[in-house]
C-alpha cells in the first residue's frame, strides 16, 4: 500500500489536510471518504488498507475544524462549507485518479454530509455508502434544547461545548476506545452552530431522500447509542430498488472498527461487486 499526504486550500484560504492510500498499481475505482465529528481521516488507515488489497484507491480529508486541517475545533459557519470541501475532494480526486470511478463514502456526521452532498449538489457517483449516519441522534435533545440552540447559534455561534460522545459506545473492541481517547488529533467539541446545522441537515436528508438515484448502501448497528438506527430504517423507505439497508444486530457505532469489521468489509465488497465496481485481482 502506498500512502501520500496533501495540502489543499479552500476558497476561504483554509488549509485542508488530505491523504490517500493506493495499491501498488493504481486502481480503477476510488473511495472518497468523509469522517465523522471529532475525529480525522487517519483513523481509517486500517479500513483503507482492506480496500487497497481489493484494488481500490482511497482518498480522504480532514474537514475544517478537525484533524490536521485549519479551523476552530468542532465549529463550521455553515454545512455548505463542508459540502464545498467534498467538492474539493472530488476535484482533487479527478486530478489524482483521472480514469477512476468514484464511490462517495461517509461515516456518522460524514454519513449525513455525503447524503446531503448527493441531494444538494447532485455530483455523479458510481455508488454511495453511508455508515451510521447522523440523521437523528439515538438520544436526541428535547425540543426546548433544540429551540435554545437555534437561538444561541445566532448570538454565540462558535461557542463550543463537549459533544457528549462516550468512547465506549463506538466499538466492542476496548482497544479502539483507548486509542480514540489518547489520539491527540481527536476532539470532543461541537459548537452551537455546528450542532444546529447538522441537526437540520439530517432532517433535510430525511425529507429529500427520493433525490438519491445512485446505488446506495446504508449500514447501521442496531445497538448504536450515538446515531439512530431507527432513523436509518425510516430513511430507506422512499428510496429506489438500488438502495440497500443492512442492520448489524447488536453492533455499535463504528462498524469499521467493530470486532466483526472484516465481515462488514466483505459485505461492502460483495455489494460493490453487484455493480461491477470491484476490480478483478490478477
């Protein structure tokens, strides 16, 4: 596997860190990967390695306010800024892998973002994958708190509070939780503006799911205590025959970091193969 890193610049002159993992012979399909809240692209190295072994390129970035990219931790002025960064992921991907088909893949908050990107920007993709998307939280705040946040995001939009994530809820593997807590590139912040934007974007995605017309795979663990698997079930009701929902019984939030991660990976590969998106190994 070949690893490379990049520094991209947004129209607002923010520095965005990105990295790629590729097989020795560059693949014909590229996974464009968008991470979740409080984490960064580097946490997907093991996951990316599995894809490269199957002949995929993987290209990922650190969203602003995350990882090695510019921006206040846990804050963004508008979800449109994140969608702009996914545009950047596409444009730079085309430069790096000009002959490639692109598969847009997002986890948690990133799962929300890739759905909204397809709905709002309608950028053509070969396939769309969303894991444990933040459409709704498993334990959502009260209507009063939502109303309060909608007020505070106007007064002190960049003020951040702890996001409330419990590392023990991400995986049954205790090592994953320990690494998450000790990783200096992770953070536990979320601003009033970011929470409001992502919460509204989840509702927007739920209302506009019918606009997704690409092969679409949605994966969620039924024991996810962070983002709601019931919302994912609700989400696929108005989709096309090319949509598949796979619920993983008893699994937590990060399916790619669960003890059964290889089983999850093989399921994704088998699904991609149905659309001729898996390169035959020599």
